[in-house]
C-alpha cells in the first residue's frame, strides 16, 4: 500500500485582500462565532504566520469558511439596514 501525503495549500495574502474592511469588523467575534478559535489565532492567519513565527495562512477550507462568515455578516447587516 502506498501512502500519499499532500501538502496543504496556504493562502497567505488574505489580509491584503480585505484591507478595505479590516477596521470595520470585530475579528474577535468572527474568530469565536464562525471558527470557535481565539482572536490571536485569526490575527495570525490574517498576518500569514503560523503562531510559531513561521509562514502560514488560511487553508483553502478555512478561506471558504471565512468567506461564508463574511457573507453571513453582510446578510445580517443588510437585513438590519432594510428594517430601518
């Protein structure tokens, strides 16, 4: 039997892609609500480090989870705006 180990693809530049909204969002709440993680975990991911000072970033699955979180948040904001 042959064992194949696949390296995870990391997306290190997420923070740059979201520069327009960085200060408008509570990343602590995103980390807790959508990932069940600490804010420092999310900040490390956004900064492209792995927590031990090495390079890191979001896996493809984590990036999709973050996309879902941001879409959910935008839907909630839209509903609140529409109710005014």
